[in-house]
C-alpha cells in the first residue's frame, strides 16, 4: 500500500502544482476575485491533503485498516472538495452554470477530509512508536 499511497500523492501533487499555476496565471482577468479566492481555497486544501497522503505512507507498513480509511477518504475528499471548488470557480467559463449539484458536493468532500483525519488519529493511537 505504501507504493499506492506515494503514487497517488505524487499524482495529486503534480495536479495541484499545475492547477495552482493555472489559477495564478491562466485565470487572471477571466474570473472574478471571489472565484479566484475559491480556486485558491481548492488548491490549498488539495495541497494539504496531498501532504497528508505522503505522511500516511510512513504508516503504511502497519497494515492498518485506519490508514486504508484515511487513504480512501483523503483521496475522495480531494476529488469532491477541491474538485467541486475548482469547477465552481470556472463554471461560467465552461458554460456549466445550470449544474447545481456542485455546491452540495463540496461539504461531502469536507466530511471525507474529517473522516480521513479521524482515521489517521486512530492509526496513531494504535501504532506504537
């Protein structure tokens, strides 16, 4: 699982850098300041949880179910939370203004992040240093 976590984190890190640069340079003067801030929030949480995934890889030898839960929920959280915020930021540019499901997806992604952190907490309690 260590390799799987590191590969996932590497891919998410690559995507976060690309989307961060795109937000800073490609979206300038194309979307409102409010939507730029939303993009930045998506990118920050994307990075935070990419780093959390990398940290998880240090626990992966424990073969803990809690680590697996954290891995799955951090991954889903990045996709749902950050992904929905990225899309909400540029939905006018993409012509998807009538899709109303994006707003409710964001808190589900946030809930996934919470579950991931609880899993990491439980794994740390169970794993003796």
